[in-house]
């Protein structure tokens, strides 16, 4: 997946800082993958002038974003009906299905999402599963949120499985 990151040079001129493959990918035991495109570690985010910026897509982070930050990934969910682990994060998530179909199992229900669908997930317990025959590609933006004080959320620096 090509990743283009823009910014400004020292004089305020808009420039491309990074143009290349998004390479920070992790793969689960069942074959699903998650590629970190970018993250932030504070709000408001740092967009300072200059071309010498940290590649925030190269950071090694767990499932939740850094405290007061964000995490933007593109995930591939393989077909075959194997669900990932049930988990929840203390985040609000913007979910955009780019291609394919995927289901999100909740505690007592399931919702199917198709290409073009969007979801706002508010810290719910869930697992993703592709019960179809084609891979599903999904973009996720996770934003750090106030803790709910329920269940056992995935902690910062930890993976959901």
C-alpha cells in the first residue's frame, strides 16, 4: 500500500515528506494483517514546520493509540470465518470498509458491513470475522477516549490478538 505524507518545509511551502510503501505491518495467527499508516501521541497533534519529522507510521505500538493520541491502520481480514479474539479498547473508532464484507461480533449480536459502509464504534467488546469468500480491507482510526470502567480493555502497548 502506497503511503504519502505531506508537510511544510522550513519556509512554509507545502511538500511531500514521505512517498513509499507503508511497511509497518503485523500479521495475526489466523492470517489477518494490520498496517500502521500513522499515529499521533497528543492532541492537538504536532504538525510543526520542517522536513525532519518522525515517521509516526514506523512506531511500534499496540492496539490502542498512545495516550491522548490516534492510531490509523488499514487492515486485511482474510475470508474463512475465523474470528479474532473478543476485545475492546478505551477508544472511539471510525471504521470504513474499503472492499469486501466483514462482520463484527458483539456480546450478543452481529453486524455485517459491506464496502462503502462506515461505523462509529464506542469502546464496545467485539471481534472481527470475514465469513465470506473474498478478503476485506478496512480502514480504522482509533482515538483515545475516557475509560469506561467496565470489562477488561486491551491496554496501551498490548495487542488484541
